[in-house]
C-alpha cells in the first residue's frame, strides 16, 4: 500500500510539472490558432504521462526494460493523438473561417446564411444566434428605410404646406401695406386664420419631436372615458357641422382609466378631426368605449370608404396622408403619428382596420386599478 502511494505521489509530481509548463505555453500562445492550442493540450497530456513515468523510474519503482516499453507506448500514443488533434483543429478552424466569411455579409447589408456541413455544438449555436441577429438586422434596416422615407415625405409636405399660407400672408400683408386691399377686415381675418393654421402645424411638429425624443412626460390621473369622450365630441362639433357630418357617441361606457387628460384629449381630438375630414357630407362618425379583457378599447369609426390594404400598415407613420382612395388630404400628416406616440407612452396601442363603408381606429389602454 505504501509503495502504491509513493508511485502515485511521484507520478503526480511529474505530471504536475508538465501541466504547469503546458499552462505557461498556452498563456504565451493564447492569441494563436486553435490548432496550436490543441497541439499543446495533446503535448501536455503525453508529457504528463511521460514525466510521471520517469519520476517513478527514478524512484526505483520501474526497471529500465519496463521504462523502454512504456516510453515506446507513450510515443506511439503521442503520434496518434497529435495527428488526431491536428485533424480536429484544421476542421474546426475551417468551419470557423467559413462562419467568419458568412458573417461578413452583415457589413455588406446582406443576410447571414449558415455554412453547410456539420459543426460542433458551440459553432452550431453561434450560427443560430447569427441567423437570429441577421433577421433582426433586416427588420431594423426595413424600419430605418421606412422611417427615412417618411422623413423625406414629411419634409416635402411640410415645405409645401408652409409655402402656400406664407405666400398668401405675404400677398395680403403687401396689399394692406400699399393700401390697395378692397376689404381690409376680410384680409385681417384671413391672416389670423392662416396664422392659427401655421401655429397648429408648429405645435404638431413640437409634439412629435417630444415623442420621438422620449421627452413626453405624462401627468396621470384617474378619470372616466365618458367625460373625455364628451369633451372631445363637444370640441369637434363645430368642425362636424361645417362638413355636414353627424357625430355619434352613444356607445361610451363610463370606464375609469389612468391617463394624462390633456394628452388623451389630444388623441381623441386628432382621431375625430381625421375622421370628420375623411367622411363625406351626410356621413357619420361614431365613437365608442368599452371594457375588454386586456383593458379598455376606445374606437372612432368613420365613413371614409375604407383604406387600401397596402396602406393600412402606414396609417400611423409620420407624414402619411392617404391615397386617392380617400378624400383629399388635409394637414401635414402628423395627427395619427402623434396619436400612436401618445398612446404608446400610456403603455397602450393604436390600430386601424377597415369596416363596411369606412374604417375603425382603435386605441387600447390599460384599465385603471379598482
């Protein structure tokens, strides 16, 4: 028993010395290829066995003949192990290079395609992660392209919408200044209306910039949707009469919500103004609010004739103002983008879908705690 313990001790000391030397070599070549690391690992294993054997031999526990036999066996095992390690290292390195080449497609704006052939579990997991990242990057690029397109459209439309009233204001101001205005009071009234219109556009731009910058702060308070809808209907009544549109708010339940009253009034006002302007004379705009399992649904249904299916995903985009399928656009296309921004700031969502004769805008909000 004592001899066995001594043999184990000497073998351990010899193997430990080889292991420490191998660890030092691995630290020195840590930036080299995987093939070199595998070769060192195999070398350490063989060297540890040989060093332990030599230590045992020096302690007189092993004869010279036995040492020759063991050394020969270890040498043959070293040759086979090293060849196997080199083959494995070359295969893993080749797979890694193929993976790196496939990953370069990210920088070229392409999609990642995993290289064909078998791979280790780690490389296969890395390929799956790169594929998932490729999908997310493609979606991000698509959103960026859509956003950039919306920005360009917004700049073009805002420039056009600003140029027209500004040209009119300059002409009326020059007429008043030169004393050639036949009806100065009418000119002054028109100037005031155009200034109010421009002020509204600037206010919408400021609100949208706050939403995009994440600077929209909410002052939440518990209130009833019935009161919010009632105030919004009162505010839109004059515009509805001007366009010959009927406002209906009979399906509104007194559901409590925790919202910013001012911002939510803006949401309702924008939805109603949009619906009234898109609804032809003698049409109807209906407002409803009800409790559902996921919260509270506030809806505004108009009689615009519907939105083309291909345009539905863009309705809440900045600058979107519809197509020939709807009535001629009015405004800079910011109202619905503001609606979505404010609703999402309340942890809700805004959607739109076609219904017979028109479309239905829905705002889903969390219900207030009882």
